[in-house]
C-alpha cells in the first residue's frame, strides 16, 4: 500500500503544457529573434499550376537594435491590449489562427463534432449497434483491428486523414471496450493508423505533394519506394496493435486506460446487454454511415477541410436527432436534441482547451510566420546550418531528426513544408543528399511525431474523445514511437545510400 502511495503520477495535460510554455518563455531571453524574407513559388500538380508562399533560405537575418546588438526581447509576465505575455498564452492560443486551422478553427471543430455525437448518443443507436456487432463477431472480434488499421492508414495516405479520426474514435472506442479491449486500442486503429499513413504516403495532398512542389521535385514522384514503406509501417502498426490488444483482452486491468474506460463501461455506453435493435436505430446508423461517406467524398473530390467537415457532422447530428424524436428512441424529445448537443460539446471541452493552450507555445516563441521576427525562425535557421556539416547519410538522418523536433512547434503538414523545405532542399544539395530524400525526411518527421506531441490538435481531440489523458498516452506510446523512429531512420538512411 505504501508503495502505491509513493508511485509517480503523470501530471495532468494542462500542467505539462503550462511548463512547456514556461520553458518557451525562458528560451526567449536566451535565443535572439530572426526572420526570413518570403517569395512566391510556382509548381505543377495534377497538370495545374499551384502557388505557395515559402521562405527564402538565403535571406535569414537576426533582429538587431540601432547599435547592432542582437535583440533578445524575452517574454513579459502579462501584456495588455491583446499583447503576448506569459499569462496571456491560454486566451491568445485559443483565438489564434482562423477557421481553416489551429487553434480557433480546430476548437470549433472539436466542439461541434462533440455536440453532433452527443445527439447521436442520445438516440442510443451506437450502443445498440455495438451490441449487434458484439453478437455478430463473437469469436472473430480480433479481425476488426487489422481491417480498421489498414483502412485508416490508407485514408491518411490517400487524402491526408487526421482530424477526422476524432469522430471515428467516438464510434470505435466504445466498440473496442465492449469487446474486451480498451480505449488505447481504439486510438491505435483510428488516429495512429491515419498518421502512419500520412507519414509514409505516396500521394498525400497536404504533405508529400506540397513538399515535393516546394522542393522542385516532380510532384507525386518516387511512389514505388513510398508504397513499400507504407506497407511496411502499416504492417508493423497492425502487428503491434494486435499483440497489445490480445494482452489486454486476457487481462483488462493491465491497460493504462482501465480507470478512464469506466466511463464507457458504466455511463450507459455499453451496459445493458438485453436490448432491442429497432428500425429507428438502423436509420440513425445508416445516417451516420451515409454522412461519413459524404465527408470522405468531399475530402477526396473537393478538398473539404475543417469548416466543411464540421458542418457535415453538424448535419449528421441534426438528422440523427430528428430520427430519434420521430421514432421516440430512448424517449427522446426536441429538448433532448439540444441537451445532447450541449452534453457532447461539454465532454470534449477539455480537448478543445488544450488545443488553444498548446498553440500558446508557438505564440510565446514569436509565431510560425517566416517573415516575422521570432525565436522559432532562429531555431529553424540554426538547425539548418548544422545539417549540412555531416556525411551524406548522416545529413539525411539529421534532416529527419530536425523535422521530427520542429513538428512539435508546427504540426501542420503544409505549414511545415512551406517553412522548412525551402531551407532543407538547398541544404540537401550542399550535403550531397537528393531532394527526394529531403522530402522523405520531412514527411516521416512531420507525420509520425503527430502521434506523440501535445501540440497536435488532432491527437488531443482524439484523446479527449477516448477520455485518455496525454500523460497516460505518452507512457503507452513511447515504446511504439521508438520502433517507428528506428524504422524511419532505416528508411531514410537506405534512401540516401541508394540515391533515391
């Protein structure tokens, strides 16, 4: 008993982010500010001319005062007038960006998805469907893991699936728990699978396509090597998840999320096994399935992103609520539709808040605009100078390492490509590394660290939907991240040695 009391407890996610912001604030007193000039770069994609604003790698300069001294402004404790002080990080993080990305757009996205699924959960259609799935898959439950992992990885590879995993986790996490696994298994087959696909993609329009275009590499070239890489990473992910899930099924209490999974076991998610699956429940599930198909079609055919997808999920929620009221599912009334939306949004409020808090880290460092003076630009420039000083294969590996670390600050694939590739591409030439390998280092570093970093809005949203704290997630995923790191290093070094 005494041993248990002395056991170290992982701090709450909010506490961890607070201290990371504190470290970033201290860094502003040590590292001088710097900035790049930007230019418009044109490249071809799918036969059409595309334009992207990128930094000029030769234009970096430090910010200096009138006497020529480097400026290290530091971060004040508090700034009025909408300024950036240490204590302003939560508000400024939450209101930063726009409706197309982090933070304000993703915060709204998470709350709307939570509200939509709150309505769906009021109908109890998901619970009834879960029980039907359990009944139909008795003895074959483990097949869900490889099938779902493969499909989500393919989604990440083909159309850059990421934030969409939040909604899918809401559906699949309760199913995983109901059939004897845990929430972590649900996160692995949804969000983690999408990021493995995203990182090893041969055609992801938000990552590899932009990076290749910016680097002057033919867009979507090198597909053969990347398809093999995707297949290897996906297979490793499936095997790791399958082995883990089997061990949890033997002893559910081994799961790090066993305590938080009580919510799904005891709060009406999967508690009554003697229940009836009615026509109304079928219609709700058909509505959800049709809505998801609509979302996939929109993303693939029309590049729908956060604003459109949020509205699509809201539409699914409204349609499910109307069916629930008309068919009296769970004795639903019109007020229950509104209350379901409120309850669902409330459940994901912590996830929405942490997105803003994490964005505060980047804001404290001066933001991620290459043409604005910031500590982040200085870090980017310094790392770039180091990369070119090593032999070819080691330089390629250092590029991968740098992209992995830099992704902590800029988790957007297209944003990181625009910031880093104009610098990495010419550095690759100097180091004797092909630009194709530089793109490979970028996509692996950018995609795989999204599985771990608390600045990833999609990760934090998925963890919120699964009710798994980020600290708990780190304890679980760190071993798998080490495997992915070794595997990525092998692919990057091999690609460099064969002059990919």
